[in-house]
């Protein structure tokens, strides 16, 4: 077998094998290369002992270091929590209407709220908080229950028409099905639409409105946030602004429900959510506070969080 | 088993001109294969061998000294050069500021979005290697490559501690006496010092050098700084102190790529066998001058070689074309009264012509070949393009991305609001006021940001942008009821003597618009 010979063109010894006339030259590797190879084997052995390696039926061997990717994630999460702790404590200690006084804190709250919003709120209000029929748009300047920071915070905390919370915001518009005939409903719907200039005013409708609706929606249809009566004289319609939709809502009103989030979220998260919702462009200033124009805010983080969505 | 002696004899006879094992710089012949890891009686692995190159002086050696001093000086000193950029930017001339994503090089500051400058420089470096290879062969390997420079430095340390070639070879074989241990300790300590300085200098490019130095010794630098120094110290110590030519021969891809780039017109170090052969000592040649060539077989070319090859075997991967064998041979030729240049820089084509009797061509003529001009043209064009881009770039920029969800917002009074994320870039090392104006929207269109609020909405807003930063601003644009908008633009103007402008086109979404 060992049919070694010297290859003429190269002057190198062959290893002695021959396969169909093909031979292999013996060009020795440097010895250090071999040691490198042994080193990788040694490395692998050490690794197998230290880290999870051999697959078993339902898991892998643990490794003496006890490392796991899940454990590392938990560690990193708790490290992130620890890093946030200072800010969280600060937000917890600050009254929500005072948040805006500290642009940095407000920026942090908005960023945190944006993250929480994606987990808890987008299912109904949409990823861009633009809502859909029956689910209010949170970007605009129309607020059924009020649009200051503290009002938003209250709404999130106690929910709307949420049975499990005694402090929940609740109101119920009566169903006028059977109380009005078709002509009356037409007249009333026409009047409601005329409040925002979408139809011609009519006297019959105005009378019906004054008798049945003005108590909650206001004589001019301006709404009443204290009791959650929506404004009817603007361009925004929760359940649609066509005549048919308005009539439907008069005869058989639908009532949206929002959970009381204090059952699920901690107060700081709720505060941050309120800050985020308030920051979406339609937030109102608290009336008596009359805070001066907020100082320039670094909105980088908030904007970034939004763009992620 | 074939007769070992038989093989040995055949091997020496047949292995003359292209001994591959020799070409790899090992010098091991099949017969030299030792015991251990035997495979059919021979060894698949050869023992490591230290190259003890002899001291030599000459023009190429002096050029090597010069390159070494210049390159090491650039490497060690550059991070310490200060460069005043005002209060808002670091004052280190060359700084790769990874944390803030800025790359400073004297008067040039590169931002991440301008990474094409760095990419362009890397491409130029790549094509530069091609250019150098086609013009002057493996000059990079021979003079400028860090592996070559540090190997050279470490070989000088060997010489300083242990003496020249013969003394070092003797010491290698000597038993481990106290004096040998002392010498080895001293040598490795110097290796380690150099290696540490090398690793230490590297991290200075990534942070303010004086601060980092203080923090480093105070134990307060970032862990990555210590890790980097440790890794680079280790690799320098190991690759420069021990692996040396093995890196060039077995690890580095560049010599392998170069083998595909070199041809008969490439400048290489050649032994002019038509002049040197038949080799023979002076004594032999004196007896029979006709039978012998100029090579007196003194082996000086082998002794001085930093990679331990015999250049007389021809072009080979172990030859980094550093020219030290030329210095050695020229010195010998002068002593024996023969013309210089038995070993010399030349192309294979020139050698062939010379062998055929043509007069010697000056080596620089190898430069004048189309390939060199093509590479130089490409290299220069990229360089010119980069310089042009650098000279004409503005230091302001505006990008706009409209909110897509929701695309527009109907407000109570029927007006329509769109939201945009503006990114205002200020590349000057000072804060600047920038005016953002709406152009192309109907009258009555107003803009505000969270910093100015709705009450102060206006068609233009002035935004303060901090020095050296990109400010991200969420801006709202509102059209009064009844007006319609479509394509429009934000116009950015820097409110300073530069008056730099940028325009970002975008659209205004409306109910019913696409």
C-alpha cells in the first residue's frame, strides 16, 4: 500500500495512496496548525461542560454555569426595569398636570405611554390611535369625557361603562325607538346635522331637540363633557355623520365600553398612557392652571416610538 | 515501506527547481520529516522553525527602516494630535466616536449618513492594493504591512537581546541555563511591552486619548477598552513574536490573491540564474572560470531573509519582496568584484530579455503598463469624486416623514390636520436657528410643533437645533375648513450668514384624497 514516490514536477513525496491514477502530495502542515485544531477541541469540551449542550428528551443538559437564554432575558429585563426605576418613581411622585413642567419627564412618560399603548390600546383605538366608528379617535381635539391630562387619566383608570368599577364614567342615552314617528325622526336628524351646517335648519326638529336632547347635549348641541354628552355641532361623529347613521343613533343608541385599566395596569403606566394620548395633538390644557407655553420638548423618543408602529 | 534512504536520494535529485515545501518557506524536505504523527512512515506535520535573519545594511534595508519609523510613528502618535473644533466637538484630530456616531479626521467630520465616504476610502484602499501590486508587485507585503513592520521590529529585539543570526541559532539549541532563561525573559518582556503599547494605542482612536489614558490606569475605562487592549496585546505578542512569516505563508489571504494578480510583467525580486548558475565557491570558480556563474553560493541571501526563503528557487509565496537579499547579494558582489544586481527587482519578462542578451532594463519601466494606468484611473476617479462630494456637501439637511396612521385628522371645526416627523440636521459645531417654512399650500395653512403649541401656529416656525445634532421635531400642519392641499414642501433655511437651504417634498392628506 505504501507506494510512496517522489513526484517529478514538484519534487515532493506522495503520501502513497493512489486512486485511479490520482495521487496526493505530502505537503506537511505546520505543527502549530495541528495545535490550533486541538485547541478548538479543548474549547468545545470546556463549552460542553459549562453551557447547555447535549439534547435530551425535553431539554438539554444544563451546563455547570447554569446559563440559559431565558435566564439571560429575565436578567436583562430586570436590569432594564432597574434602569427605569428612577424615572418611574419620579413620574409616580409627580401630579399628572405638573408633568408638562418638566419636558424631560414628559418625554419619558410619552415614550413609556407609547409602548404601553401598543400593548393595551391598539386593539380598539388602532395603532395610530385614530379609532374607528364607535371607538374614539384620540388624535383629534374632540373629547367626550374631557381632554386634559387628569381627565384622560381618570378615563383610563376607571374605564367607561365598566361594570366592575363604581367610579367608572357612565351615561346612557335613552332609546327613542317608538317615541318618535318617522317624520319626527327625520326632522330631529335634520336639525342635528344642521348644527354643523350639513343640513338646513328646521323648526320642528329644533323643537324636538330643545325638548328631548338639549338637557344633555346643550341647547346649541355643544355637548357636555362632565357627563359625557358628545358635541353634535362639530365635524366629528363617533358613530358616523350621515343622516341614516344619525337616525340610527337617535332611535337605538349604541354605548361603547372601555375597561377600567386600574384592574390591569399600575398607576404609573396609566399616567404615562394619559401623557401619550394627550400628546397626540388634541390634548387640552387644564383650565385653571393656565400654565405658560410648555418649554421646548425633546420629542425624539416619542416620535421614534410612534414611527415604530 | 519504501527504503527511506532511497527516497531521500531521489528527493534531493528531483526536488531541484520547484521544491514546494521549500517554496512555503519551511525548508523541510521529505527526508527531514521527523517522527510523530506518522502517516505511512512520514509526517504530515512539520515542526516549527524560527527564522533567524542576519543583520544587513543597504539601500533597501534603510528604506525599510524609514517605512517602519514613519508607519509606527503615524500609528502611535496620531491619536495624540489635538485639533480645535470649538466647544461643541471633541478636540482630537483623528477620532472614531462610535458612541456618538461621528468620525473625525482633522477638518473633516463624517456622519453616519455619509458613510459612503468611509466606504469610498475602503474601496480606494482595496483598489490601492491592486494598484500597488500591478505597479510594484508585493511592495505592500515587503514594507508597509503591519505584520511585516511588527515582525521586523520583533526581529530587531531578538538581535538586541540575543545577538545576530549565529548567536541566536546557538542559543536556540543551548540547554536552559540561567542565562538563557534570563535572556528569554527579557526578550519576551520587551515583546509584551511592545504588544501592550500596540493594543493601547489602538483604543486611543476611539475615545479622547488623554482622558482614556487616565481612566485606563485608574481602572475606570469601559470593559471593551480592556478587552480590546488584551486581545491586541495577545495577537501582537503571538503573531509578531512567534508566528511571523507563518502568518504570511499560511494565514494571510492577500499573498494568495496576489498570486492571481502577478504575471510576467510584475515587479518581483528575481535571481538572475542565467548569470548566477552554475553556482560555485570562489575557489572552484578560480580553478575553472568558464564553468561557473556569478553566484558564489555564499547563502547570504538566505541568511538575511526575514521569511527564510531561498530566492534562488524563484518566485514563491514566502517571498514578500522586501529586497534585503538584494542588499546582501550586492554587498557580496562588491566584495568579490562582480557587478551588482545578481538578485534584483525585475520582471520575469525583463529577465528573459536580459538572459537573451538584451541590455538590462531599469526596474522603474515595469511601472509603465496599461494595467497600472487603469487602476490609477479608477482609484483617482473615486478619490476625485469623494473630494468633490466633500467640498460641495451642505451642513444642513431636512427630511420629512408624514404620519401614515392616521394620514390626516379631521378636527371639530372641520379643518384638517396632518402630522409630520421632521429631522433637522445641523452639522456645524455650534447651535443654529433654522427656519422651516411651508411652501405650496393654500393661504391659511399653519404649522406648529409641540414646542410652540397651536396658539402660535404660523406658516413658518423657527427651530433651535443644537450643535452637531439632528433634532427630531413632530410638526402639525393644519388647513382651514374648505381648503384642499396636495403636494407641498417644507423649506429649511439656516438663519446665519451661511443661509444654507434644503427642501423636503411631501404631501398633505385630506379626507377623500388618495
